[in-house]
């Protein structure tokens, strides 16, 4: 039997999802001594703060900074790239959280939705994303 991971008493962990509603594999992550449990520190209250922060992004640099901070603090890998077809609206962008144990199904939905909301309000960020992927075809 594997030893249970040791957590600091002052670190709050995200509550379990109801059985059968999520595929986050929380229990196996908690039982893995080498598991990266940072994602479980994203409680529902912290998730709300994160969503509000994402929705308040106003520049491409700020978006990049937020992506880096989410990876550094929570281990969340976020990728934003143009879709395979034309990008006529924000819906043409692929916003994806890479799979990892502990990443709740709800978080996989709310973070991309918050980013889409931010991009809808700030089309200049969309242009910067397209430019970063060289879709404007500068030679």
C-alpha cells in the first residue's frame, strides 16, 4: 500500500465532484506520492477568482502572463491556437486545457469559456494570437 501524500494543514483542497459526474481521477492523484496536486488547490472560490481575472484580461501580454501563471501555480497547460478552418470569430480558435489528473471537468469548461468571453470583448488580442501563429502571412 502506498503512503498517503502529506499536505500542509493550511492548504485547502478542491472538494470531490459527485460520483459519476467527473473524470478528474482525483483519488489516484491523491494516492500517488509523486503526483502533482497543485491543481487540487484550485477550490471553487479560487476558481471564481481565476475566472474573473481571466475575463478582465485586456492585452495579449496579459493573456500570456496569465497562461504562464496558471502553469506555474496550478500546473494547468493552456493552449490557444487558430482552428483548422478559417478564423472568422472567436469560435474559430481552439482553446484547450491539456489533460492531466485532477483537472475537473467543470474547470475544463469554465476556463475556455472565460477566455472566449475576454476575446469577444478584446478583438485586438485575437489579432495578436493570429499574428503569433503567422496567419497574416508576412514574408
